[in-house]
């Protein structure tokens, strides 16, 4: 079903956040009919998330913003409805799914919207099981939200939206934390929703994943619609010509499990990374990638095994303390942003002002120094946390999903800086589900699967990503 009534109508839409001198959106106009799936693309900070917040009524009801122009969702103005009223028509999956979590159990989270809309109790169990099944998350029933990986949380939050059967779905980077299987399943599901007559708008930087199944692409640049997105660049590999040196990280027989978990998360994992090496950490959602990084920096303690960083055993350190000259960039940048300006955040671990200024430049953040970090886009926040980590001059750098929220240009900035970091003798360990980042960062690869680890080279990365999802949508 293509070309039905226009469920989304946008006319000359403008928005400016409080305290800002420039509009985030500058007169955007488009229509989206029922039964269509559209890709919204654009560089980091181009206004995509702002557009999503306006479409679902978060601006101006929950967040302040000076707006102009007109928006209609199924013929109604979001400003004239409460967020609760609008959410019966439009569902919004935020880029940072943690901001949408209201409960601590999977089944309670999926039921949250149903309970708020007073669905009969006898209907709810069936809807919950059906929605979790559609996103292949039925095995997560009974789990606590805190125990889930980011990809697993994304699937749970999408199930919570599907329960409500909304005709409009706005999905802000729903593939960001998903493994290959999760991407394929979600894309197939989205395709089916569009064919059923829904209007689906998906924001995604990895355009090649969505374009085969999209009816149209809408591209934003600096708050304006543009006719043609930029060409995808070719990324140069990190650390390809730098020989390894002394071992900076050694793991031997590491075992770890969470209380009540049905199986070991990590079982006798061994890994070594030397100066001048870049290693990419691969694995499906829930394989233990983030857990392994937290063990390395001391946020978790292994049940067995030995972790040595720069020749010093982790076992002798108090829990929660990291080894000297080791930096960890979290998966969610909001967890590391705590100072009132970008300048302060990047400089807080160094007395070298020039060093901090150089990292602002290297991460493409010039002009944002006086902004509050939490006013930035997700991609910009991630580059702030990376610049702050680099300002401290680490020898060992751990990156958890560094490419999330990054357009091709921003990812290129990160990769060039990582190449220089490795060339200067740093050791880099990066966890990612993004084939672009993995192939560029993967001098070597380490695959976590069924609790164990498999080491390999670029061939292992190619094999892991060889079945990238691509599904054409029929009209």
C-alpha cells in the first residue's frame, strides 16, 4: 500500500533551542503518505533528532524550543494535543533508549504503554508476547532491564511501541546497537509494517542498510533539506603499517558471570594487545563485549583469571579504579558528561590547554566549546567524550561503539585520529557492530561467542559481516 493519505505533513518547519543563536531547523517541508517507509539522512547535528522531537510533540510539550511553520500528524497538530494523546497515533524510538525506560523488568517495560492506555488486562499478555516475538526478544522475558545489552534494550523498546499498533513510527537510529541478526530482523519487520499501511520514518547514518527497502530518502544538512546526500567516502585502515611493541594489555583465562544469569558471560577468555596495535572486538548482542571492557578498567571483577594492564595486575587494585594511562569511552556518552561546557569537559583531565585545544580540532568540535555537552547531538557528545579521553594522553584506549551517531565525515575524523594514536604507540581496543568501523579499525579481530574468544585477522571481520542485511521493498 503506497501513496495513501498523508499521515505526516511538514510545512516550513523551524526550531531554535533556548540560548542558541541559530535555528536547528530552517524551513523544512515534506509529506509522508501512509504505507511508506522513508529514510531520513544527514550529517551529525543536521537537525534529524530535533525533527523527530517535533513530530512526536516532545518539543514544545516536554522540551523548550522556539518553533515556526506547521506540522500535522494524521491531520492533527502535535501542539494542540498532549504527548499522551499524540502517542496513540505516533510512536517514537529515541536514539538513546535509556531515556525511554520507565521500569526495571522486560515484561513491565513492554506493558507500560498498554497500562497507560488502559488496555484490558486479558489482552495485555498476548500483545506483550506477540510484540517480543516480532523483534525476536522472547527469550528476554523475566530479565531485568539493567542486565540487557544496548541492542537488547533497543529490541525491548521497539516491542513496547509495536504493542500500541500506532499508524506512525519514528525511529531514531534503531540499528545503532543491533548485531547483524538484529539488523536483518528489524529491517524485515519495518518493511512489513510499511506494507501493512503504516508510515515509518527511520533516521540512520548507514544509508546502505536502509536504502534498498526505502520508498524515498529525505536528507538534511545544517537544518535544511538538500537534494543529494554526499558520496560515501573510503575509509583508510587504522594502524596498518605500525608494528606492535610491548604488551599493554594481557588477559589470561578470564571468567565472569552475573548473579542469576543462565550461563557464563565470559569463560576462560585470553587476549593480548601490544603498543601500536588496533584490535576490534566483535560479537552478537549480549556476547560480553561491554562486560570485557568493564573488567579491563576495573568496573567489574573477574571470578577467575588474570588481567594485566601495562605490567600491573588488576587483582591488586580496589574495585572501580582504573589503571594509569588507560581510558575507556563508554557506549552511552551521557554517562561521562558532567561539566557545564564542552571546553571544560575536554580539558578536565589535563593541565595542557594546548593539548585540549588540539583534541577539539581533531574531533571537529570547534565552535561548540561554550555549549553545554548535553545540548549536543548524540554523535557530537560521543566525540566530546573521545576528545576528553585523548586529552589525558592514555597508552591504552577502549572504545565501546565509537561510530554510533557518526556520519561518514565524522567517522573519518575519528578514524584519522585513531590512526595517529596507534602510530604514536597507543594500544586500541574497539567494540562495534558497524562494518565500516570494524574494517577500518581491525588490524586484528577478537570474536566473543558462547563465552569464549576467537582471534583472527581482517578475514575474520569479513566473515563476521559477510551477510550484511539488504532487503528491497516492493511497491
